[in-house]
C-alpha cells in the first residue's frame, strides 16, 4: 500500500508547494488575491506562472490547459505546449503570466442559449485562483471561469463564485450583529455523495441504448433484482475492490478528499463520498471524480453508468449534495451545539434556510430537473418532486416551543444499551435520520438528495447560496439599527418559523398521504422538467439573481433555453435510438425466432399424430400478436419524432417531447419487454437485465 499522506495532493500545485517555490512577497500577493479577491498584478502572475511551469515540467508535463465548465454538463479543455522557438531550430519551455491568467477558446461551439451567434466565436477563460492547478495526463490543468466576448457568463463556475460572494456578504452582516469580530469571511461548503453503476464493458458495448443514452431503453424485469437487499454494504468483489483502489489513488493524487466507498442498494451500484471542502473546490473535485470514474472503469474492463435511472425497476443513482456554511475561523454556522434552544445565532441561520427553501422551493426543484432525473424522482430510491425540509424531532420541538411562546424542556442524551455486556454503551442521538426527505438536516449541515448522479453540483449550490443570502439580507435589514436587538431577534425567529413552517415535514416523503398533505399546504409539485424550468425566468427569480449580482436576466434566459433544449435533445436521442434498435435488432430477432417455431411446427405437422404443437402454437400466436402491436407502436414513435421537428419554442418543444415522444417510447418499451420474455435467449440481440446487473464477477 502506498504512503497516502505523501501521495495525497502530489499532482496539485497547492499551498505548501506555493510556499516552497514562490518568493515570499509573491506568495503573499497571491494569497491576498485568493482570500480577498484583490486584482492579481501581471508581474506577480509572471512569477507564479514560471514557478508553476517549472514544477510541472519536473513531473513530466509538456502542455497546459485552461480547464472550464461550460453549460454542456461536462468539462472542457484545450491543450497548448510550453514550447517556444529559440532560434537555430531550438526551443525553450515558456509559460507567461498572461497565459496563466487568460485564455481564448472558441465560444461559438458551446451552448449559449442565444447569447452568441454561431459566427461570434470569441470567448475568454480566466484563472480561478481559489482552485488549485493540478496535473493530469501530462498536462497542467488550470481551473478557470468562462465568459463570452460581451461579458456574459457561459459556464457554471462564475455564478457559483458570485453566489459564494453574496452569501459571504450577507452572512457577515449577521455575524457583526452578534458581535463576532474574529471572522472575516463566511464560506459555503459542500460534500457530494456520488452514486454510480458498473457493468462489464463488453456487455455495455452490446447495448446501443447504454452507449448512446446512458440508460437501458428496453429490459424485462430480472428474476432477482434488489429484493433481498443483500447488495447494500455487502463485501466488495475483487474486481470492484481493484477498481476502487486505483480510483482512490488517482483521486488522492489530485487532492480529492475521497473518504467512503461501499456497495449501494442495487446490484452493480456503488457510492463514493468525499470529505467536505469549499463549494467551489468541491464542484471541481466532483467533476474530476466523474471523469475518473469512467476512465478508471475502462482500464478495468468496466463501464461506469452515471445516468440517474439506467435500469427500470431498479434503484437509480443520485448525488446527495451536503451543504453547510462556516466562518474562516472554523465556526460552523449550522452547528446547533449542546443546547440549540439557547443558541440564538444558530436558530437565526436555521430559520433563514427554512425561509429560503420555502420561498424559493421551485428554484431548488429545477436544480434537479433533467430528462434522466424525471425517471428517478418519486421512485423508491429518491424523494418526490415536492420540496420539504426534515429537521428532526428536537429542532422541530424547539421551534414549535418558540412559536407557541412556551418553555422547551431540554432532552438529556440517553445511553444506548444493546443488551450485550461486551458492547460499549454510547449516547443515542436526539433524533432519527430521514432518507426520504429531499432536504434533510443531518447534524450540522443540510443534505439535498434530489440531484441526479450525472449533475454538476454547481447548480444546486448556486441556488442554495443565493436564496439563503436573500433571507440573511432581509434579516440584517430588519435587525440593523434595532433598539432592542434580543427582543427583535426573538420575534424574527418566531415569525419566520410561523410563516414558513409548512415546508417542514419529518415523515415519510414516499407516502401518498404526504403528497395529499403537501397539496393542502400549497407546496408545489413540479413532476417533470418542462414544468420545473420556467421558474428560472420568472419575475421573482430574475429580481433575486440580479439583486445579488449572481446572474443577469439575459444569463438566466440563456440557461433556461439551454436546459430546456437539453431535455428535448435527450428525449429525441432516446427516441431515435429506440427506433434504431427495434428496426435493426429487435424485429430481426423476433422474426428469426418465429421462423424457428414455424419450422418446428411444420415438421411436427408432417410427422402427424402423436406430436403436440400446443407450445409452438401458443408462442407463435402470442409473438405474432405482439409483433403487430410492436409495428404500430414503432410507427407512433416515428410519427412523434417527425412531428417534434415542427414545434417552435423550447417550452412547446419540450412539452411535446414529454407528452408524445416519451409516451410513445413507454408504449413501445412495454411491448418489447414482453417479447423479451418469450423469445429464446440465443435469439435476443442484447444482454438482458440479469446478465448486466450481475456482469461483474
């Protein structure tokens, strides 16, 4: 086993490397830029660039790239070498401060939602000094923001950094009211738990639906799925253990705080969870994690599936975004302490989150909206599309006592006694956990469970930071200049909980009773992506984001256009893939099997009496009937795909895809899945669910 402390961060130009390699004045200037956002002077950038280049070359690096996160859902990079002509056919290795700080990729080929015309190609990448450069594949990766020539943001990092800034600004106003003079910044933190599936690569390549869409468009229910719940936390098979070991080592080299690994609920499903870090860095790290999951899996003869619902009837994969806020002095502002009922600062930040989630529930919902996640939300492994908060018994009782104006009786932690003398006693938590809640308080953070496995966590955290900043701004406006701070603070906490307590629910979010109760509470229930995304461009949303300088109206509209078009494109790709598979694989397989049955039936008829044709007759008649229905359903899907081309406007187009293409796909799938149960295994053209889910031995 390698020495993990020496391995960790060995491919990262982190703080210790900068302290060692940079002149003291340069190091201080760079740290000031990183912590306070002061401009980075070109002479400082030149020194940093030279030190970064020398360090990278010592490690075998030949190229550098500005690494950014456009609105494609994946990262982007363009690689340039360090070489520069030196005369006489020689070269030198150079890297300037200007090259470090700014790049110029082609912006016309990335989604812009109408911000840029196809002939308007100029865009800029700008070094994000708050995220360390790293080495991968013999290139120096420089994390950057990405904007257009006209200044509008085209990426996910820039609005995330802006949201962190506005949260810092408003939270610091609150801390000053409580007399906190030690803290100089408030920082949002995140820790995304990453779920994923692994299947054998050879089987993966035999499934065009997995290759083109990331999920199986057909597949009959296997004899054994996850019913026995024996896979969850089960022992790791040697092939998986080897994969996870290499994955962890690669992540540790890049400074990713990979901490926990285990089998998840479904066969072939797994989870990786990191230690928390700043939201910006956590977002970068999660993008690196998703890329390495696929690359390392490939080296082990596996395929990693990050789709939210790769198998029907089997648990899908989410990305639980654990979010918290803390000061630069290390104080977690969502830490209740031993006596949360006496911790007024904690209670104020808590009700700020409650108000933000209730008031902007539609914005939180849309951060989990996609064609893939629509299949997952509301199933037995994910919360429904209704936003609610789980607080647990103690915090709920504290807030209810404040609301009622009664005293709260502090609960002493009791000791758990298991009934086995050799096992140590331990304190019982004052509240349970709720895995069905979309937004659950889990001790000193909130766990947002709705985002899908393939999502960037930038989206949820941009929203969380901004909506909580808005609540804190309202609170600060109300409390600053108060003549009786304690009394006004108590009233504010009480009033806020009373107004927004409807969003608090500690029960079973999967139950039908909760859906009915949520409707009575007038909580929104936006079940599909076309229903959810319009909230992005509503008047209230525009006012919110513009007032905090996170996104302009133009930038919001562009994101709305991109996301809505992305839903339609994903639906159409699935539809065309399904048509192709049916025509080129399913129909020939069904015909071949029918031919075998018909031949056998005819032979028995020739032989005459004593040979029963009941089985062949049963199979032929059923398959024949299904084949007729198959052709009709295929025709309806093809008609829907053709008609979709005539729909103008992203909302109308997306709604048509949902109502007609997805509906026709569901009808066609039902028929194909039934055929799979009748057609002989040797004729069926693609690996079945049982084979895929148990392909790793």
